[in-house]
C-alpha cells in the first residue's frame, strides 16, 4: 500500500476554503484509496515542479526533488475531448467563476453565462489555466463539485481534482510551470516505480 500524505497538508486551506467546503451542496464521495493523495517514487525525467497527467491511469503527478512525486487521482476528459501535449500554467485562480463555452452550452446546457465561484461551481476551489505559448488552450486543471467521478474519463476535456487536492497542488505550483499531459495509450507507469511505505 502506498503512503498517503498526512492530513496536515490541508494547512494550505484558507479560512474562506474551510467555510465554503464546510457546507458543500453535493454528497461527500467515497474516493477509492488509489485515487487519494500519495507520495510515490518517480523515475521519469521531468524536472521538479512539473505537472504530469497520466490520462489512462487517471493520475496527476507533481514532481518533487530526489526521485519522488505527489500523485493525485483525477477525472479526465472523454477521449475525443481530452487535451494532450505540453502546456504551461498561464493563469491561476482561487474559487474562479465559470464561463461555459459556446460548445459546452450547445452540448450540455443551458447554463447561465457566468457561474460565480463557490462550492456549487464546476471549477471548484482552484483552477490552473493551461496555455500553449501565449494562447489559452481553454483546458484547466481544477477542482470539482462532482468528486464521485474522480478516477473516470467523464469531463469535457479538463482535468478535475478533489477540492482538497487542487488546493494542495495550487499551493505548490508556480505560474509558468510546465504541464505534460500524456495522450491515451501512453502510460507514466513505465517510468514510475512502486510507492514507498512510510
């Protein structure tokens, strides 16, 4: 069994986070153990501070020094809508507003033109906006108001995390950080060893 991080990492939650997450309008999901936050051995070549998303395994890795990474469970996009490739964190937001794209409105709507930030918002507690060059890809790594889908390919292309996990990740990431999203069929496990016991 892999070692989960201690609950003390939730110290990155602000008083506003605690207030908004204390009364969420959705059921507390029981996320399978393998999708909870773990520290694992990491033997790929990405530099510390890089985010790597393994879409097939439904994991996001935040690369640490000395061959370690924090592994988070995620929900990813359905295959036809998933982003893959290299991007950078071009913008970061706490409790962001959600502005549904015309495509999402047509496919899943109707939604209001703007949904204010808060626990009912589909973007959840934090959002990392992925940019290629200076252009917003419209893909995000963000929290969720549907934690029951962690570990599934369900979203419209974005990478969803439990709110407590995206808060933890947000606290570690810097603007401009590299993001590697593996395409379907490529698995990070080829370069990631078994987790350590601790």
